[in-house]
C-alpha cells in the first residue's frame, strides 16, 4: 500500500512503468504554494499548476517550470503550485478557481522542446481522438471528471511541452531545459495581461 492508503498499482513506483499520472494519494499531497502570493478572501482567481514526476527526467518539466514561474513577479491573486502527479486528486485542486493553467509534458509527436498552449476543449479532443497523448488518460480523465461534477474553472489552459526522455533520472533534456524559460515568459505575460 502507498502512504495514501491506496493499493500500489502500475506506474506507482520503479521500473519506468507507465502511466505517469495515475498515482493516487492524499488530495493535499504536494499542494503547498511555491509563492508567497495569497488570494484575497473569497477570491480564487488564477492558479498555475506544474504537473509531473521530477524523478522521470523530462516528465518533471512542469514542476521545474512552476518553480521558475514562482520566482517571478506575478500579479496579485495568482498562486503557483507544484503538484507532482495528482491523478484524480487534480479535481480537488482546481475546484473553486476562476482560471487554471496547467504545465505538463505532452507527447504530441513534435520535436522535443516544442510547446503549445491548449484550451480545455482541445484537451478533450486530444483525449477522444488520441492524436496527442497526455502520457496516459489520468490528466484528461481528471478534467473530464471535473467537468462532469460541474467543478471546472471558467477557464483552463494546458501548456504542454514535448518531452525527449521520460525514463528514470532527475535531469531535463537540453531541448526541454531551453524551452522552459520561453514558456514561463509567455505564461507570465498572459497572467499580467489578463489578471
């Protein structure tokens, strides 16, 4: 059993097994904000979430991007969190927010380091047609569950970066390392423009 009381399953530990985002645990696990920004009472405006496993090379890019973004000057009402691999627990983290940005490794069939900004409707299309893989169904399924439970934010955006290697290790590939500052700059500009 894992610490969250769930039976261990595929992708939980070791051997480079997939799925990466089907790790179940406490909804509060890893949810501490990386920034000192807090939301005014009753105003959950914008949440930026870095998703991924930092022990699986490029799969940890969302976490690394969130760490970099948290060190930037951000508008009031913005909170940055690193969630690791929240699985179904993602629903608990996004409920009540007006706007959520997700940063994650997304297998799109592009060159490593290529990134895209995807709206929620595009992630549902991706999941249905499997033209772009979000590692495994966990992230897409979590968003579908949030929608079914009427817990989706008004706006949800996925910033996906094509990984090079997601096997065991804690180093990002050069292509992904070079892409992270660009995606962080774009997210920061979007936050200041629309917050």
